[in-house]
């Protein structure tokens, strides 16, 4: 995991990807602001949690939590990704 870190969304990403999914309202706001500066942006920007069958819209950063918090985020992301893929085959 030594190469793991923050992933920066580039202007090209807004033209290269159909979807850009994020974890919380702060990310969503930042991405929408950045997308407005891209002339030919085609990516749909959404909260990953909007696909959660358990309706947990925001995925909270578990960084300052314990193992249970990381497990909860993992399970939530897994649910959301499965639902996203079912809706967008």
C-alpha cells in the first residue's frame, strides 16, 4: 500500500469518464465546481451513496475511527458499487 494515496481528478477525467463518484457533499461540491471549468465535460458527478440500498447517502471518512468504522465504510462501498453496476451494466 505504499503507493496508495489521494487520487486527484484531472480536467481530462471529466471528458474521459461517464461517471465520477464521490463520498460526501464536500467532494461533490468540489467536483461540480471543477467540472464547470471544463468546456466539454460529459461525466455525471454523483455521490456513491446515492446507490446505497440502505439509503446511507454519505460515506464518512473512517480515518480517525477504529476497525469497525473501516469495516462499515467497506460494506457501504461494496453495497453501493454493486447497486451502481446493476443499474449501469
